[in-house]
C-alpha cells in the first residue's frame, strides 16, 4: 500500500499527467522510506536487472525453440527478415 509520494511538482494535474518516474524524490510505504533521492533503498537493483535479463534470455530461447520445432516456415521467414 502506497502512503505518499513526495514530488517536486506541487500541482496535482502535473503530477498525474506529466510526471516521470525519474522526477520522484521519495517514496514512503507503510511508514518506511523505499526510495530516496532516486535510489531504491530496499532492493538490490543490480540483482533485479541481472535476473530480468536472464529471464528475458530464457524466454527468447523458449520462443525461438517453439518456433523452430513448430514444423512451419516461420523460423525461415524470421531469419530472412520477412517477420
């Protein structure tokens, strides 16, 4: 549950419609500071990024193998740039 976000812009429409994540200064959840000064304090961002990249690689590999084993010309069409 999100308690509050402290943001540079004080005008609600600007916050809702034009704010970017990089503009968020602080996030407090359940009374605990989660993000401060653009830095995530509660999780290891490098570990998350590493795991996400590995998951994406495995997913791409599974998708490739699925197409490769489908018995269609889809893989050939992909390799030749048609898809």
